[in-house]
């Protein structure tokens, strides 16, 4: 069996999901090729596990100072290139196209009549979540951006029969070791890629009694007072996530999921104008698993810092079940697939 796996690369959460699923697919003897879009190829990092992957322009949104810039987003669209990428993508050798909200592979599969499976947080937004009704246009928008014959959404709660738990990369063994960490001072992990870096640093400096590790798009590590700024790393970041006292981030589904499972208290700032992050924030608040802030003022930060530690929120790993389901031709209903995965919580 051979799969083309399209991954929306605008956020690291989509790539993390692909990292989590790939070993399970390979365990089932499935051959996997990858296509990434939505971010320049030069900005992708630590991609060795994906082999000789393909890249396409795709679509993404422009952001500035924590807000989606609609006009800039519209101006940077390349619809003719998008259409060319769809037409030139030959799917003849693939049995299934798997798309993590990646539009080039999704539309190529639709055009060529190939079985397509969507696996992404965005597909869950087609349903009412945590008491919040889905916007009337959202179901059409999700299906229109990256259509798929079968859609697997992911969510944090088992009450929704067609949604699966999040797919997360396994924690590196060294991350779980407390050797040489007990004597080190506690720190807060910060990742706010859509915000102005200097503004985030100035904000954190207002709480000099705490140490912050801030991951950002920088070339080298540096320290400013109580803030250590580190370059992005898929090896160091998971280790710091396991040993931090809490996480401050935007409301992306992937990192919030990792923090929940690790038992880290969360302070989130949803990206303004991005509806998925608004839904994520709403759900986390309803679950009592996060605090929200909207402005870089010291009050919400201090209030959160003094809050007690969180408890781990265990979730079953759906990777192997999804891989087996794909290997068997996706014949079992999504409802049955999801139920079998959530049942692991009680086993």
C-alpha cells in the first residue's frame, strides 16, 4: 500500500502530527511519500525523517502582532500556481491520499477521483464543540479548503463520537529523566510565534522573579535578564516542555495538547482572526485547563504564575488504530474507529 501524505506546514502542529503517525504507518508496511505546503521550503527545519519530500506553495495566512492580516493574506495568494500544482500532481501510483488540511493534495485527489482521507483539527470544527455551535459557514469553508471523502477530526474530549484524540509525537526518553534537572531553577516555557518578539521579551521582563525560556525564530541562543531566547528545536523543545512549570503559547491545538498530557498549566493568547484558535481557547476554558490573555500587561501573567500546577490529562494514542484503519481500506466507520481509540482510556 502506498500513501501520499499532504501536510499543511503553516503551523508546527501539523508537522508534529505527521511525525507521530509516520512510524505507525511504516509499522503496517505502508509506503509513504510527503508533500508540504503553506510555508517556504527554507523555513522548514529538522525534516530528515520525511525523506525526499515534495513541496508546493499552497495557501497560508499572513500575521502581524498576534493578528491575521486579511488584506496581506489575500494579496499573497497565488491561485494560478495553486491550480498548476494540482494539475501537475500525478496520483496514479497511490492507493490513498491523506491530507492534514493540505489543499494541493486534497484537490488533486478530488480531481483525479482518488480515495482521500482528511486528518486535522480543522475537520473537527464542522461539529459543535464544548457547547459552542459551529459557525454556519464553517463546515463549507473547511470542506472547500481541503476536501476529503472521509474526514477525521481530532479533539480533547471523548463525548464527540466522530472525533479522535490528538496525535502527538512520543516524548524522547531523555526528556523524562530528571537527572541533572532537580537542582536547576524552575522555568516557564514560552512559544508565541505570531507575536512581536521584542514585545514578548519586554512583557516577560516585568516578572523578574521568574525564569522564562522563549523559543523563537532566532539563529542563536541569547539571554536578556530573566529571559533565555532559544532557536527552534524539535529535540530541545520537548525536553523543556517536560521540565517546565507551565506553558505560555498561542492556542494552537498541537502544543496545547502536549501541555495537557504533560500536566502543565497553560496561559494562552489566541491568534486574533483565526477561528480554530478561538475554538481551542473556548474549549480549554470550558474544560478548566487554561487561562487566557489578550494584551501584554503584567496582571494576567502574574495571576497565572501564582496559580497551582496542573494535573496530567491522559489521552489515548490513536496512531496505530489510524494506520491499521488505512491499511484495511478505511472500511470501518469513523464512529467505530473513534470509539475503539477512546476505549483505551478506560482499559
